[in-house]
C-alpha cells in the first residue's frame, strides 16, 4: 500500500501521518533553522568539516546547550596585561611552604621525572605553583568555547560586535590594534581548536568536560592543546593523557622542558630562555627561577 491510496481511504489517518511526513522531510533536507542563521559558529563548523573533521560530531558538539560565544573571555585576554600580574605572590612564605608540601606529596613521580628527563623537582614544582596554584586553579572557561570564539574573530562583524559592546570603553588601544590582535589570535586559535578536537577524540574525552584559562590553556600544567598533542605524557600509566592528573602533568612538564633543551648542567641564562618557551614573559621566567632556587635551598634533595 502506498501513501496515496492510504490517504484516499483514511482521512483521519492522513491527519495523523502528515506531521510525521513533515518531520521526516525536515530531517532529510536539514533546513537552516532561525537559530542557525545567527549561529556565530556556522562558518567555523563548515571550515572544520572541510578540514577533515567528521560532520556529525562537529554538528553535535556545536548544538549542545553549553556552546556560546565567550565575549567575556576574549575581552579578559585582550585587556590582560602580563606586567601587571603580581608574581610576588608566588614568593611569599606561605606559597613556598605549600610548594614544599607539594614536592613531598608527589616526590615519587617528581624523582622519576628528574631521572628520565633531567628536570629538577623544584623547577616542576615552581611551574605548577605559578601556572595553576599547585593544581587548585586550572581555569573555569570551557575550552571549546574559548578557542571557537577566538577562531571566528577573523569575521569583521564578530570583531565589531565585541569591540563596541565590551572593549572600546575599557582600553586605551585603538580599534585598529584590536583588529590586528584579533586577526592573529584567530589564526592561532583555529589551529589550537583543531588540536583540541584531535586530543579529546584520541583520549575519548567529552569536549565539554575540559575547562581552562581565558587563553584555552589546559590542566595543572596549563598546556595549550597543540602542546598537549606534542609533549604531554601519561604519567600515571592509566592509558589516558589527562593534564588534570598530577602525575600526567608532572611528566608532561618534564618532557616539555627536556625537549626544549633542559638538562642537568644548565646555565641560568639558558634555563631562563627555555622557560620563555613555556610562557613568553620575562616576569614569569624570572619568578619560576626564583621560586625554584628558594625551594632548592629550603628543601634540599
Ligand atoms: Ca594518565
């Protein structure tokens, strides 16, 4: 029996079937809904699919209720001035004491990291203290939203909206400077977004399970996703790289520094330059070295 004959014989059934047919057709044709026409990530989804990511997961991720254009996060990054961060907070006696406790709690994996990678315990401890306050502050923003928002800042309308609604009254910098910054960040963020999607797929993680900094840095070690793919290690040998785990973070930091040239007989100047690769701030690198030196003095091996 075909639909035509069915309709002729059963008017009441036709009324019941029509909505079902409309729904079936809507799934087959996948028309754009109103929300999709104003979706800030519509072009981004198309780009990711074009670049080889599977269509269904991408569409599924970006239809989740957690998805959003993170204006506050991007604004915080633009307005953030590294020089104004109070690095002296990490050199207080209470911070150093907490770092000493941390070295004691994780001495096994830290010793192993020094043995394998040639990176001293106190250097790793100093980095974890500064990056995430010993793992207690790893960021609150959804990494997928952060990187997706930055990635679409190549779009003039997105930049203009952000500038006029959040930034122009809070900065001395010009719109031209913001456009230049946003354009660079867009290219950077798209590559980091691709790395992030590869990472969560490889590790079987929900892409919305990971929160990070307003720059999209992940976990206790605050690695960007591209660094996770290249340098992160499974320190606790549970078969999964997860930088929210201390053992994984410790071995990953050791591997990162080792791969950038860290070794047992390193000069202070060379150490400083390697730390700039981890975080491109001279204040940061100097603080790491000072904390590590203080830890080494107070907590000799
Ligand atoms: Ca692990």
